[in-house]
């Protein structure tokens, strides 16, 4: 099986029973597993979550410590891929397609978190079958966005740590000019954007494809900002920690350095066509 994203498991509801099997109630059809170690009855949904938690511990032990892997050891290549895109985890495609169709009118999409209980249910369902029909679960779109953000937080960074500093340096002058209201001449602007694009193309093929797919989705979403109040800047502010996953050595460094990463992700969203689709810069 492929690598699984972590699931936050709620405390297990159990019913203490005598060790005699004859005392087990047969009328409760929702209980179908007995933990013989301690004589506790475990509900089916809780049992599945417990199994997922055990898998996460095993994955953590298997982590090879290579740069770009997450603490859980989950790499994007370990997931079941889409039948239409062999470099895109089906988990990601299922979530994005649902958000694309249902999130246009969702106020604060990617900013307002989903219901915690719904998040846990959807995470379990996607682990069982990444092709699951989310509509059949009666899940709110903000919940799906929260689950997708959690997926990216629990797997390796889309942009690996060893490229993040280079990306920020390539973007810094471009960002500073834009903030000052000084739009550079086209040749200079293109050169700066080419610097950013050059860093992006150093990303491994699967990570690049997932980043391209996700940023393209955010670009499309930003074009409907009048309906959900999330323009490219707001989306970038909400999502840059998820995409970059920077490791700040101190609070002061974090306070000084968090502005540029948000601007970088906004630039990727605004200039999505240039960076990923061979189009002229905007």
C-alpha cells in the first residue's frame, strides 16, 4: 500500500465486559471486533483509525532521513497516482476536483477551517479509497480544503528545503520592486521571473507536477475572488506555510522572514501561466 497521511485520532470509546465470550452483546451490530488483550470491545470506525495510527508509526520508522521527506517519511511518490496523471496522487486530485466544483461560492476557502469531526471522517475515507465520491459523504467544501492542507503538511514539502533559500533570493528583488510600485522593464522583469522558474525546475518531477497542479488550481480559484473573498494575496498568506514549510531557527528570524515567502507564493499564483504553462508573463 502507498504511504498514508496522518490522521488525528480521537480517544477510543470502549465498553468493558467480562472475559466470558457469552456476555458479549450480540444485538449491537455496530460492534464487530474484540480486543482479546484487554477484553474491550472496539467500535469499527475507531478500529480503522487505530490501524491507520499503527501504520503511521511504521512509516515513521521506515523514514530514510533524506532531505525533503517529512517526519512521517511520507513521500508523494508513495501514494496511489491518478489514472489520468501518473505524477499526481489521486488523493490530491480528488480533493482539488471537489473544491474546483463546489468551492467557488465558499466564503474564505482555504482560510476558514472545516469541521474537525468531518475532517477526521474524510481523512479515513480517503485513506481507504482515494477515489471516494466526496459528494456521497455530505462533507462541506471547507472541510475538503482543510484535509488537503493537512495532506501537504503531513508529506514531504512540495518545494524541498535545499531549494527554498535559492527561491527566496531569486524572488526578493522582483517582490521589492512590486511593493514599491516600480514595475520593471519587460526584459528585466522576464529575467527575474526566469530566475524563479529556474529554481522551480530543479524540483523533482513528481513534486514539480503536484506544485504545478496545485498552483494552477489556486490561480483559477483567485479569478473568482468576488465570490469567496480570496484573491491571490489572501490565498498565498493562508497557504505559503503549507507549500514552503520553512524551518525558522528563531522567532525573530521568523518575524523578519515571513513576508517574502507569502509574496513568492502570490507571484507563483499570479504568474502561473509563465512558470508552468509556457505563457508570457502577466
